[in-house]
């Protein structure tokens, strides 16, 4: 690099350095989307109120927590789990059964968590041995959902209102819902784990370059088991929070009618993908996932306030996923080796 | 006299042995599994082994066969199309909405054309952007649901005159209906296409050895577009048949198709690494799933328990396949080590002889 080139690149500033020839299209679309979003946000009455912003983040919390778990799997290069909502369904049934039989919050939660961890470990072993993550989790999804429905006879399980899980479902701390706080705590812990601990760095290594990981003694088998367990445990926690809020549970709570936004699993995958985590692994962060969850929730909320039906909202989430895939794939088209 | 018969018996035994070794072991496994499932239900439930049950199995074959065929083709090309269920639901909505005003056949044409074009676009994008199909199709899975919801005004769409589409399930020759005959014809055409034509062989090539195929001059776009267009066509056709048969279409339905079709494809002997599998295998796999499905329905099993069976079946097949891949890898490694040891020995010998 000559001295002249060096000086121009120094003087041209931060933004110009970020906008290279390759990602110009991506930046243009990003700018258009943000301008459109800001315009509609200002034009919609009651959108930018403190109450509504709180609602947006609260809505983002459950999907966001599951997305944080899935980020680990995606970063470690194991694509995504198609069994997210089914793991949540089984956990919610176990939790509600425990609550309705008066085992108390702690034991019910432990039961739900351990079932989820078992499910995650089982899938992780199969994936780590070389099974395709999509196919394995598709099969596991059928089993988990089937077991959840069969166990609960496909009925709604209620538990009476004064119960000791209320602090998690509907409780507030300093005017902020507990579930929002736990979302933030989850995000911070996960980000710290990924950045500062050796386990977090190993996740990136295995995801970015599996051969290099293997050569340095970090096989995919333990990594897949650990990340699948983390993802499933996050699913279980989200399910418990949801159940504590509803004081009831049914196996199909997380199926297609969830929040009228289509399939919960796909929604979780969307939160991971929209903010640009690389699906091939090794690139991305929990911060991106959290922002993706908040962005999707904000858009959804905006469209509700503008009076759109569920079709348009599902369509918009689908468009978001496809557009982000297309943009990121186009930007990275030449820099990435054949997957 | 005795000698002659024994000789003949030996000859026939040899012939059978030869035929058996020529057979694909995966296909053999699929056939045996499907016979086991069939005979289990045939013996346990007297209603199952009747002509009517045969007809209902063939009716299920019409839909699941199409989707299973679509998924088999994708997996042969080394990719997975997750958007099959959404594509089928969209096509069902379009067909049911248009049948009232246009008649059944133009409506089917438009619905299937839409699905095919969607598949074609997906294939083009996958090849052009070099993304994995899983990544793109998980997005279109949601996008097409949204489009289907939009097209149906978020309602369940219904025909006004249900008699209009009765022709699709008229009985022909005891077992068949126009729908299942059409699907069987499609299986034959696609089977011939992927086995005996150049474009069909390219699909196997990009699945089994993509880099080598590209290096030897296969344009990735063409087979990818063909595969996904066929997949879209099959999904659309399946959706159209479901929609017309029941006279209704729900934009959020048909999610179960993906699991059932995946099970069918994997029983039929496809390999997740691509380049392996056949249309006959797909047919046998679909029949197995249909025997299981129909049998469980005849035994009054709720649909979520059927899901457990399908999931367990899929995981068993996956475990076997993964173990066999691991075994092959180990064998190759041992062979390689053996070869290097031999070469080393030879070189040492040469070295010693030079020293002498």
C-alpha cells in the first residue's frame, strides 16, 4: 500500500471505510429500510410512547430468549434446530403439570429444564455424530410434539392464579416486566460467554472452520451437544415464562397461531437471520440476535397499529428473512467458499 | 434324474443370489420394511387388508407421493427444500379460490404454474447467490405462508359447489382415482428423466460431487433450477389435489407434509450427502409411510401419536445412515493407512538395496 493510498484511506472517515464497493447495495437497502421505518414510526400515533416501547421489548423477550439459545447452535456451524417450538411445547407441559400438582415453582422448573436438556443432548449427539441438523431436529420435533400432546391428552392444563411463578409471568421490577429483564440478562450473559470465555471462542472456531477446530482438538461432537443443550434450555425458560404468564399450558400453544405471526420456530430462526448472523457459522453475535428480535417485534407492532391483518404481518417477516438472506449472500458472495 | 434337478436347483439358486447381489441394498431394505409394516397391520387389523383400504392408501399416495418425490429430487441434488408445505398450501388456496369462477382445470393450471415459477426462482437464487437451499427455503417457508394468508384473506377458503371437483376421486379399476393415476404417471416420467437423460444425470452429479461436476463443465444453475422447479411443481400439484379433494384450503395447513415426506425420502434410500436415491425408492418409501399412516388411522390412533412414530422412524434411519457413513470413513482411512504403509515399506526396501 502506497503512502498516498494510506493517507486517503485514513482521511476518508469511518463510514466511507465501512461502505466498500461490495456492500454498497446492502447499505443502500439498509438506508431505505431505516428511512421508511423512521417515517412510519413518527407518522403512527402512539407508536413512540414509553408504554409502547416497553410493550415492543416485552413482546420480543420470549422469541428473543429462544433466539439467543439458537445463536449458539448457528454460530457453531450447525445451522438451526427445527425443534425449537416442540421443545418449548414439551417443557411447558411438564412445567404446567408440576405446577398444577403443587410441586412448586422450583421443582416444576427443574423438571421442565431437565426434560429440555435431555432432548437437547439427544439431538446434539446425533448432530455431532454427523447427522444433518435439519433432518435430525425435524424428526425430533415430531417426537417431542407427539409426546407433549400424548402426555397431556392434548388438553389445556390450568393451575390456579395465586401461584409462586407469578413474579416471572406477570411480575414487574421497578415498572419493567420481569421477562424483559431476564431477556436483557440472558443477552448480556450470552454475549459475555461468547466473547470472554474459552468456550465462547471455541464456538466461533468450530463454526468458522471445522477442520481447524478438529486439528486443534475441538471436535464438533461435544460442541454440538453443548450448544443444543443451551438452545433447548433457553426454549424451556421461554416456555416457563409463557406458561407463568398464561397460568395454563397446552401442547399447541407455540404452533401456528402463536402471536398470529406464523410458526414460532421460523420466527426464532428469523430473529437469528435478520440481523445478519452467518447461517454457515462462525460470524455473528448475540447482540445481533437481540436487535433482530426487537426489530421484528417493532415492525410487527407498527403494522398492528397501522391496522394490518396477520397475513400482511407474516408476509413482512418472511420478506425480512428473504431480503436479509439475499443481501448478506450477495455481499458475501465472492468472499465465502462453497459451503 | 436326481442329478439334473439338483443341478437346475443350484443354477436357479445362483441366479437368485446374483439377482440379490445386483439389487441396491437400500432399496431392498425399503421393500422389506414396507412389507413388514404392511403385514403387521394386515394381520393385526382385519379392516386393513381390504380393497377399500387399498383405495385409501392410493389416495394418500397421490399427495404424499408427490411431496416425497419432490423432496427426494432435492436431496439427490444435495439440498433440502423446506418450503414444500407452504408452496402446497399456497397452491391449494389459489386453486380453490379460482375453481368457482374458472372451472377446475384452468385453476389447477394457474396454481401449479405459480408453484413451479416459485420453485424456479428459488433454484435460480440458490445457484446464483451460492447459498445453501436450507437457508433460503426457511425464509420462503414463512414468505409463502404470508402470501397464502394474503391470497385467502386469512380465512379458510371453500368451494361453493362441491360437486364440481368430484371427478378427482372417482374410482377407476378398484384401487385408483384420476389423481393417483396422474401421480403414478408423473413418477414414471420423472424416473425416466433423472435416470436416462443428460439433464437428469446432472442432478445426481451436483449432488454427489458438486465441485467435480462444476469443474467438468456442468452449469450449476441449470440442474438447480430444474430440481427446484420440479419440486415446486410437485408441491403445487399435491396442494391442488388436497384442495380439490376436500373442497377447502387453509393457508396455515399442510405443515405435516414436510416430516412425512422426509421420512418417505429417507426410507427410500436417499443419502443426506446427495447423489444417491431413486424414484422407485421414493415410491416404496412413500408407500411405507402410507401403510403406517393408514394402519394407525384404522387402529384409531390420534394424529400426534402418528407423529411420534414418524419421528422415531426418521431418527432410526438417520442413525443407521450416519453410522454407515462413519464406518465408510473409517474403512477409507484404514485403507489409506494400509496403502501408505505399503509404499513406505517399498521405499525402505529400495533404500536398503541402494545402500547394499
